[in-house]
C-alpha cells in the first residue's frame, strides 16, 4: 500500500508544525526539506517524531563519499527515518552512504534522486538523454549499489519496478487532476502514480496551499485507495 508524504515546505517552523498537527493520524510521513531544515534545524525532526510522524529528511546529499557517509550518520542520529542523496554522486558515494546507514542504531532508508521532476526533455544541463530514460539507467545503478529506493516521477515508476522490483519508488510531482503543475514538469495524479507502482507519494503545494489542507490531504488519501 502506497504511503503519503506531506512536504512541509514553509518559511517558518510554526507554520510547518501547525499543519503537521492538523494532519496527525491522516498522513504517516512528513518531509523536511532544505527550506524548513535551514531555518529550524534538527529540533524540528524530533518534534515531528514526537507528534507520531515518520520523518523524511530531503537534503539531497551530493559530496565526496566520506562527507556524505558522515552526513548520513548525523541525519540518522538527528531523527531521520528516510533521506535522499543524488545517484549522480556515483558508486563510491552511494555504497559508503549505505554502509554508514547500516551502522546506525536506527538505520534510515536511503533514496537516490534520479532526475528531478521539474526537468523536462532537453532541460538537463549537459545531458542529451530523455529524462525518463536517464532516470531508468540511474535506478539500475541505485539498485546495484544497495540503495533502498529512488526518487523518480510517477511516469517512470512502472518501468523502474519492472526492472528492479526490490527498489522502492518515491514520487514527487504528484498533482490531483484539478491542481496547478507549478514548477513541476513530469507530473502524475495520485491514482495514476499508485497504479504505476509508486510506494511513496510526496505532495507539497496541492496540500500546503489548499484553502482546506486537511480536506485536500483526505481527498488524496482516498484517491490513493487507502
Ligand atoms: O509542492 P510540490 O508537491 O511540487 O512539492 C514536491 C516536493 O518534492 C518538494 O518539497 C520538492 O523539494 C520535492 N522533490 C521534487 N522532486 C524531486 C525530489 C524532491 O519535487 N526529484
């Protein structure tokens, strides 16, 4: 059964926690990304865990292998249940991150970012390949290097699952039929992403900017079939 992750992309800790408290019991995961983590730091992870959420720390690590491995340890100690790193960081970086995760008291799930859902054809700097095809190739590598899953568009989930059934697919770029695409490009509805095999749906603005965020989250959960 696919799980919903709400992206708490807010300019203040108070706004993020206020929405989280309204979504308790309805949404199992909260995503803390660059914006919220940069202003609120690790204490917000602990606060969300205390509220009963599982915490996805989406900082998209990309650095030399040692630095990323140490960052994985720090994030796990700070309360992250799941975190992201770039598959384009390469084999050594990803394998050392996996080793670091396994050494943690509470090992976090590691997801490799493939191609950002905001990229359309011809938009990736220096990469001529079509985004979906490139995401597929990076997913094969992520599986070989031991990552738990990949961040991909729902449009790629079915092909990724067919080639690597063990790999979990975490899909942003989710847009209910009536929502604006915003800056996302490779989008899918919640129902279509679930049908394609997505394991986690990451949803930000269709919930956070809705007139009634709880109703918006409820509608997505219903569409996901949970
Ligand atoms: O508001 P929206 O639903 O577009 O938010 C999607 C969330 O997923 C954002 O927090 C963004 O950082 C994240 N994300 C993404 N594409 C990726 C990885 C993460 O949109 N490849």
